[in-house]
C-alpha cells in the first residue's frame, strides 16, 4: 500500500506539469481583444454633459457600453447566441436602458452607469412587433411592448405590468407599430396589407380602448418601413407607386390626404423607394415637425410639416447619410456628403430652419481598404458659448466603428468584423534587410573566389553599420524618459525575431474583411475589405509561398466559395502587407468541388493549388509550363477524395496526365441510417519525431503514421436516445480502404474531433449517462515496421492494431485543437475551448488508450498513468487565467522557432493569443536566470585555478630547492 | 412502414449481439464449378474486376460472392480462373503501372426478402496491377458493413503489397486467385470503464480496512514522538526562568 501511495506521489510529481503563469507574466506573452459585433442599435448617454458612454446592442446578441473617448469597453453583456438572445429593441431613458430580447421573450432593464441589471421580466409568448417608451405629463414612466396579439405596458422602475390588453381582430390585422405622443394615449397601428390601416387608441391609465378607426390605404403593407409620426401626431407615409406623401392626423381624421411629390416640386428616382425619418427627442414630448425624406441613394431632403403644408427646408444633393441629434432644447440635423473619392464631409444644420451652422464641418476620411459608410450616430452637445458641438460615430459596411471629433480627428476605431473570424493562418515575418542581404548571398550563383569574398565583406559591413545604428538608437532612447519611448510596430520595421515567436496573423472574417495582426502586440497592421462577398460564403485560406523564398514575396490565396451555387473566386495577396498580388488569379467559370495544395512548387517557389470543378476537371494555379510538366510527371501519384454528405458518398480520384481525373474508389454510407458530419485529415505541416513508443520491456511499439488517413465521423439519423449512435470510420484517402470502423452506441453529437499523429480524439454526448465523454483511438503497426523508410498507402497490406479508451469529461466543450511544434519532439497537449470562456490545455498523456487498469511493473516503467474514468479539470490547466474568451469558436495553433513553444490563438467573439509550453521551456533559460551568479562563479573558479596554479608552481619550486 | 420497423429491429439486433468478423474460406477457384449450397437466407452478388491498358474501367465478372444474411452475416466466394488472354493483359497493364479494380454492388445484408437487398450503385476499390501480378493473385478482400447491415465499402490489398519489378515467369501463377475474404462489421467503441474502476477502489479500501497498521490515526502512530517533543519543550521552557532569575539576583 505504501508503495502505491509512493507511486501515486511519484506520478503526481512527474505529471503535474504546472502551466500557470506567474503574476508578473500576465500580459507579457498574451493579449486579448474584446469585441461586440455588428452594431444594430446605439445610443449616446446624454444625461450628463460629461458622460462618455455609447450604448450599443449588436447582431451578435451583445449589449455593451463603449468609452467614447478611447473606444474601450466599460462593460459588456453577452447573451445566448442564436435567436434566443437576439436583441429586438433598445430603448434608452435617463439611467435605464430597456432591452427586448429573444423575439419578445424577455424585457430587461440595465443601469447604464455600472452595467448592472435593474430588473428582468418574462413576457407572455407571442412574436414581437414593436416597443416604445410612453411618457405622460412630461415624464417617462412606462414602456409599451407590442406583440402579435396583445399590448402590455410595464413600469420603468420595476418592470411590473401595469396593464395588458388583447388587440382587436389580431388574426386579420397585422399590428406593427406603437406610438405615444406623451398625452396619456397609446396609439397602436396595424395594417391589413393592401386594404386599410387600423388605429387603436388605448388610455394610458387603465388600458381601455378609447377609439378604434380604420383608414383606407390599399397601397400600404409595412408601416415601419414607409411611415413615421411627425409633429402633432400626424402619420406621414411615403408611397412609392404613386410617388406621393400621405398624411393622416391620428387624433381626428379618418381619411388620408395625398400630397404628390410633384406638387412639392420634387422628382424621385423611379426605382427607388422613398423613405422617411423623423425624430422624437423625448418620449414625453411630441415628435418634431421636421423630417428627412430620402429620394434617392444619394439624396436627402429636410422637410417641415406646417399646418398641413409641407415645406422644403433644404435639399441635400448629394448626401450619403443623414441623422438627427438633440442636446438640451436644440435639435440639429447632421448630413454626410461625399467630398471626393477618399473623404466625406459632415455638416450640422439647424433642424427647424435648415440653416447650416457655422464651423461645424467635419472631415471623414474613407479608408480605401474599407467599406462605404452605412450609419451615422451623432452625439451633439452644447458648448460654453451655447453653440452646438458634436462628435460622430460612423459605421461602415465592413463593420468598422469610427469615432470622429471636429475637425476630423479620429479618436478611435473598432474593427467589429473581428468578432466573427472564420479562418486564419500564421505567416512568418520576413527577414530584415541586412539578414536578407546575407541570405541572398547563398542564393546567388558563385562567381569566383575573390568576388565572393568581396560580397561577404560588403554584407558584413552593412551588418556592422546596422548594428551601430541600433546601438545609437538604444543610447538615444535611454536618455529619453521611459514613457516617451514607444516601440511602435509598423509595417516597415516588421522583421522576424530570434526565435520566430512573432508572426503575422492573417484573419479572415465572415464579412469579407481580411486583417493582418501582429501576434506579439495584437496591433492591426493591415486590413483589406473584399466587397461582393456572398452572405453564405465559405472561406479557405492557404499559404502558397512562405517568407522563406527571398526575394519572392510571400503569397496567400483565399478561396471564396458561394455555398449555394458552388461558384468560387480567388483572392491572392501578400500576407505581410495585405496588398493584392501582381499575379492574376484564374477565372473559375465552373463550380468548385475541392481544392488541394500540393507539395510541388513552381520555379518561383509557389506551391501548386489544384482546383477540381464539377466536371471533375482539374485546373492548377499557378499554371505555368513548369507546373504542368511537373504535374504530368507526378500525376499517377496524385490522389484526392470528394465527400458528398447529402448522399453519404466518399469517392477517391486519381489525376491523369491530361489533368482529367478518374474515379478509383467509392464508399457509400447510406443516408437513411447515418449522415457524415466531419471528415478530418491531418495537418500537412505536422511532424512526428518518434516513430514508436518504448514499452516497459524495452521493445518498441511502432505507430501507424499514415499521412493520408481520414477520420470520418457520422451521426445516426435516428435521434432516439436508446438507438442513436456516433460512427467513426478511419479511411485511407488514397486507396479508400476502411482501416477501422467503430460505433459509439447511445451517443449523440455535437462531436468535436482532433486527428493527429497516430491518434484520433473525439468528444460526444452520452445519452445513456447524460454526460460528455472523450474517446481516444490510437493506431499501432505492431512490434515491427512494415517499411521503415517510407510510407505508401498502396503498400501497407496489414491492418494496424487499434486501441481505444473512453473517459468522462465534466464539462461541455466548444472547440478542440492539438498543439503543434516545430519538430514534434515536445509532448502534445489538447487545447479545449470551454463555453465558460476558459481554454484548457489537457495533456494527451491523459488520453492514452494504453493507460492500464491494473498497474504492473511494466506500465510503471513506461510512465503510464493508471486508468481513471474521469478526466478532472485542474485549474492550473487553464492557459488564459482570467482572460475569458467569449463564445470561442476556433483555436489555431502554430509552431514557433523554439521547439518547446507553440503559439495559440483562440477566436470567437474575442481574440486571445498566447504561447504554450507543453513540456515546459526545456530549451529556454528562465526569465530570472541568475547570470550574475553563474558568471561570478565562473570567474571565481577561473581565478582560483590561476592562483592555485601559481601556488603549486611556487610549492614545486620550493620543493626543488630543498 | 414495415420496412422501417424491420430497420429498427435490425438496429436492436445489433445492439444486442456484437457482430463479429467471419472469415470465409479461401477459394482457390479450382472448385469454381462445384454446386454451392444455397441457404434460405442467402443470395449471391457478382464480384467484378477491371484492368485495362487505357485505364477506362470495363468491368467483367471475376466470380460471385455468396452472402449469408442474418444476425451474423458471412460470405463465401466462388471465382473463375483467369483466361490466357486476361493473364497477358494483366501483365501488360502491370507493365505500364495500371490499376486493377474490383467492384461489388451495394447490398443490404439484413433484408428478409430478395427484393430488398439490392440497392443502386457499386462500391469500388483498387490495387496496382503490378502488385496483383507480383503477389501471384493472392489478395485479401474485405467487405465492410455499417451498423444496420448495409454494405458500405470494399477494400482489396495484395500480399505482399509491394511492386518490386520482379518478373513473373510462370503463367500458371497467374491462373487462379488465392483470395482471403472477410466481412467486417463495426466494432463497439468502449465507454468509460467505471465499474472496474470502482471495483478496484473498493478492493483497495478493503485492503486498507484489513491492515490495522494503516487504520491507526496520526496520533496513534506517532504518539511517542509528540510526547517526546512536548516533554522537550516543557523542559526547555521550565529551565529558562530560573537561569534569568539567577542573573538578576547576582
């Protein structure tokens, strides 16, 4: 027994690798960036002049307050993903922000100052239509929520329901808008499409119906899209068929008055739907009688309704965007108009007269690599001299928020596109000029001894010069106070560091914006917005040429594919600078089925990309003569596979010399029983250092390292908890041979898979035990290798041994990835993104099917951990301490120049970058390594030997004299 | 509906009985003409092969697979000899590194009636023709089924698998197939082994219970050390004050 305890202790000491960071290391190797997503609603907190908050509610179901001076987050609330957490409406009054969430499921009130929840009420079921603050006698105390069949009014102070009333004829009438002019009445506007409008007026006191009228409006189908309430409760609607404005006094009239646009002297674009925009500064007051009419994509009009007459105050042509803003008693209109190709100007106009306010011009520079402006959020404030000043937040198509102050100073920008990263790659930074010079020496052909010596001397001289310049800069910086010394990372001084720890992160976002981010600091070094990206695009990013081939620039290729049509386009760019490459990508007229990178290179060291179209014809990029010739030579050894999950068909093809293909194998998994959810191969840049494992008896168990192995995961179509299962197939991608086939019974997805080396790890939900479980499959060739020099799928007749073991995991997971190092010597860890925001680094050692149930002398010799069914999450395994990553969707790992170090990027709503050391930093001296001690010991020893030598000499001499 | 029920029943069968691998006997083709015993729940499907110089698949019959359906499906094979013409062609194909392909139709092994087992399409696999020649037509064919008995894949490997470029002189070596045939159903992946682990834990705690030495508490084990320490402390404490007092007096 004592032996066992001793063993356990021993194991603990051996295996409890501590990954935690020390307190002083926080933020030294890692960084996190938090995002909110594409802004849907925004409000400036105007209750205090000095308030710095911008409230934003986004399409990623996030409600947050931004600091308007710096763009940082004050606080952020991340709701459930999907329609359940969808934010339907954001209303803002004084200190409270009211949110309607999840198609009218929940009504919440947040305290704006601290971001705390005031109250939350569940609403009766019914699809949400509209919400509005209701004011009475100058104060706002209620909020009205309109649903399909009823309207309910709640107190702002505690959320309690004041009254709820069913809407009359809610089966036929589609109620769409609720409006209150602050006079104790609530107007509910509904429409019977192409027939009439129904207006129901409720008393604020008890919810009694005061009045119910219906008004003929056969051209109207959507009130919020075409109507606004202006002035003394007058409904103003734009009709695009007759090109007219229609007004209706909600209090008195029962007939709409039609005012043709021509009678106002206006002409609209024939295929543009005119739209209206009004402004109600305070829910307790009436809306302004001024409103905007948009007549064309670049034309706005400021109109005023005056005793039933419409007066044109000002015509803005051209104008991109317009918006109202109120401060104190003054309301202004801000209009953005294009100035030239790269800049827009924003001006303020008095809302009631349409006069331009002096000194209010603000220049907004349009980023040539960004999108067009989409929304204008204006914050107006009163200056000391009672004139109106303002700041604007411009939202562009590429989901960028830019906050600008007069006269055009950009205070901050936020790249919200980064909240939805789809795929990424890490690219090595280029060498510095001097290093490249030295490199270039080897690339050139040798031309004589003397010239080579000269060349070497000159490059050495250049290096010396650079070194002196560096020393001078150090000396110069040392004299300056520390705060002024900034080591700005810019695109010009980017260069690879000693251990290649700093890399360029190329990130592709779902909006079609590409980013180049410095992995050390997180600074965005370049961005490039691709317009015309289909909304359901799939992206695949490939590195065709790395930075290793100086002077050829590195080259990345992004394949953008429309998921519906299969049509694809290629974007070829330089990953270091983000610029579009000189190389023109081929036009792809046919839908693309598959793309594959070959290890073949053309004469410019660009890897060959093969694209397979729906006619099973192959095209190569680049397609130079050299490449085609190489392809012809190697065609018979190029195999690829296609997966058609809708038919359960996996088929293998071989390339022919004329770049057509032939089918060589086919596996069909009937879709009636199971459907393919994942097909995972291995990462091409993975290295495996050791071919086998040394057993307790000193024999070697060889790993089955098939680079062509595919892990196919299927889920049963029958979802009954007794009969559902997960299927795992290991198929050789070249021969189509099924290496192993297993089913996990009483299991269900979602499944997460990691496939690497000779193992596959997957996670599933066990319906029997109602828990998450991990399973690991390892493949071994046995005690001897079939062919130790080279692996060929065509010549491996013996099936491998398959070992499998399963474990209980105490948490659900969001994503999974394995660490990757330069040479594969370092032990592997599995990085698991948890829904809680933690990123767990689980040693692969714990997921080892050879963990023995009964400990023997041999298993102890092999350092195997005794089997325990439960994997325990240890807190020191979290690599991101308190830096939670919200909604983590993917983890990317890349090797660094140090064998011990693996670079990790976790992305989701947030982005987190760090380094992990799965086997600790065995190749790096510690930060606090005592150089003084070691050097003083060295010197002391050196002097001691000198002295003792001298003494010995003296002694010898003395003895000789004796 | 009836089909659906049968289908579910099949799944349940598979849950109850772990399907194992049945090795069929090797048929060396000489007895190809022998009448095969046809059982009630069995049917035969063609096994076809193709080896062409231009690599355009042209499948011809190689033999027939006799599949026995039911809970434990098994398979046996009857195949023809290679004709002289075919032998020559195979050698030619091997010389240009062509492919030797086989295919079997997709079938459903758990069907009760003849009409149900046949499905549309084929499953194909290949080896290099040279490997076929150099191994003297000794191949291993494996049929893979899924959980409910659908045939999902076929694989073929030769033994030995390599192409070393050795000439096959004797034509007789290429006459008859020496096939090892098997049918594989998916294995059941193990779940977490909680029962065994608990048993082991119990055994350990029992062992602990039996050994009185282990059960003793900390104090019971080391009382003499604690007592000794306490006495030592007391002695040192009591010794000091008189010494200090003595100094004061003097």
